[in-house]
């Protein structure tokens, strides 16, 4: 059984994952850590990859995010 794989993601997809990780609250981060490992470690790895990608195709848009609380 495999315990690793490679996934091809474009710059926008990596950015989405980084944004989602930034929005985790402490409770969710602790739950993820207990089940899968450190979200902050994953964030660091993805951020390193993101900085190496060509971001010229990204069109910034202003999105208003309303909190759920």
C-alpha cells in the first residue's frame, strides 16, 4: 500500500490551499494535527512551492469574506 503520491497543481490551486490553511481556527488545526499531522508544516511546504511558481497568470480579485461567527 502506498503512503505517498505526487499531485500536479497549478499556482492558483496552491494559492487556494494556502488560503484555506490560513483560515483554520485553533480547534480545527489541533484536530487535523491529531489525525494527519501539522498543518503549519504543510503550509510551509506549500508556501515554498508557491514562491517558485510563475504567478504572472494570476489575476487578483477582491473578495469580501464574511465570518461565520
